[in-house]
C-alpha cells in the first residue's frame, strides 16, 4: 500500500540533544524548549516551505525555526534515500541474461570435468574418445566435444540418438540440430540467430587447450587450471554438432564471459587481448 493511502496519526516530539548547540547554532533556551507536531498521514511529512506552513496553520512554530528545518531535512531524506538506494542497486544488479549465460558455462565446465573423471582427459575439439556404441565393422567418426559431454549435462537420450559411425553432417545427425540443448545457446544471442547454432566454443590456436584434437589432460595445463580458458561465449557461432571451434581471437559479447579450466566463470568488462591470449595457452608460463 503506498504511503499516501496509509491513515495514521502520530506525534513528532522535537527535543534536540544538548550537542545541537554546536551543530545547529541554537541557544540554550532553544535547546531546552520542547515542541510537538501532529501528523495525520505518513505522506504528509512536509517537503517544501509551503507544505510546512500549511501543516503548521496557526501553530506558533516558525517555518524558519531550526527544529522545523530539521523536520524538512528528514522529510526530504525520506524521498531521496530510497532513490539513491535504487540507483546503487541498479548499478550492482547483474542483468539476467549474463547470469544465465554464466550458468550455462558452469554446466559446460562441469560436463568437461565429469568427462575427465571418466576418461582421464578433457574432450577435444574433434573426438573419437567417449563415443557411444557403433555397429560391428564400422569406425567411429570424429565428433564435437558438445556431443561428447551430453551424458554429463543430463542429455543422455540425445547422446544415444547420435550415430557415431556416421559423419557429424550425415542426414541423420543433422536432424538432431533442432534438439540442441538450451545451454548451448547464449541468452545474449540475437533473435535471428539460426536454430542449431551455438555460441559456446573452445579455442584451437597454438598452445590452447583444444589445439590437440584428441583432448588434453588436466596435468598438461602447467599454467594452472585457474589461469587457462576452457570455453568462451562467442558472437561467432557454429552448428552445435560440428567438430569446429575458434581458430582466432574470440569476438566477445560485453562483458566477456568464459569458463576456466578449473570450472570458474569470470566476466570481464574490458578484456585485454594480450591478457586473454596468455589465458588461452596451457603451458606458456606467462605472468598474469
């Protein structure tokens, strides 16, 4: 219920502390004097001299009285402080789309770590390890890490629907594009982004975690997992089943978001390209 609708009668006793002599420049007689005002509504706290004069009516209190000025300050603060709090909160509130994208990356990072727990290495940009069953006499065809971690992000049924003996772009496997898990599409993707395209890509440049097509072990990351980028949120997209990732510096949204090899997900308002390049390599020995 808004304050102006609250019917409430209360008294304000004006009884300044002794140190008000110093703070407000009052005489001892003024400090000793006690006055009372009756407000009939919460919303009737005076905000302007006219409001105050109307409230006082025939009351002998002077609108320029230091006591009354103090009331006006309190009344104005009632309106100003909530606005200031709202402004401060709006500056610290993280937009929902960013939070959702960070959660997507956390789940992807967890999928990588669960895969590593089973196979003692991360999946690569192109994989044969971790495939589902194939028919006798047929070979496993290379597939994306986004397919490899499906069982570890609660997508086992979709994983079992993929035919590992067929290329990723076979008629059957392409039919799965429309079933892309929601966590593979960035909440910040443009509305016209094609269906089945993902914004979450690894990096395959020299020295990167996914440079090796067959994947890397955690022990290979001598720069430290906390200092090494695993997957980024990218404006560039690829078909989610495609064993394809970034072979160049990422084109980030703002702020830049990525999941590190330790599973943490930082955001960066102004990413330094030199710093990012150091974070892409797994064993460059750079100082961050």
